[in-house]
C-alpha cells in the first residue's frame, strides 16, 4: 500500500536486507562499482572504506579531517570529490564521500555474524533524496 502511494509521488523503491546485527544494508553503485552500504540515519556523512579508494575510482582531496563516531573515538577521514551514486544502473545523484578506515566497524559487524560493508549512506544522502525507510518491508524509498 505504502509503495503504491509513494510511487505515485515519484519515489523509487530500493530493497534492503537486514543483517544479523539488525542493520539495514543495500547494494548501490559508486562510480559504476557495486558495493554494500549500511543505511545509517545517525551518521552525518556518507563514507566509504579507505582501502577501496581505487576500486571505487574516488578522487581524494588533499586535506584530512577528524570525524566523531557514536562513541568517543575520533576517526581520521579524507573527503572526496563528488562521485556518481546509482542503483541498478539508474543514476541517483552525485555525492561527496569521506574515506575512512572501517576495520573496527567491519570487525564489530563480523563479531555479530554480519558481512563486511563497503560504506555507509548517512544523513547527507538520506536528506537529499527525501528518503523514507520502511523497516517492516525492508525497503528504502528515494525521491530524487
């Protein structure tokens, strides 16, 4: 029912998967390469694993900065130039990512029986796409 209503208002539907750690993840393409991205309403910025810079054809900017995680941990991040983000070949938008070491994040997910992620789609992406998340049906609705 909600899908039909949102589709008439111009929203696209993207299926998500719930991990064993209870996170929602989806497969998106960044610069035409598929990756698994965690949907994180609490993250201010979208991020990609630092070790995936060349695979995703990211262009890092010279400067780096400190970002804060949910705890007291400070994360060293490198901003990128805008990249193309799409779903199944359909262009969504251009988005600037922050590259950071996600080893501790992926280790924590692995400890909970979840697979590794390549990045995080945060509030910057969710706000600009007018995202709506339906946790029950595991769907992400985007209007771009």
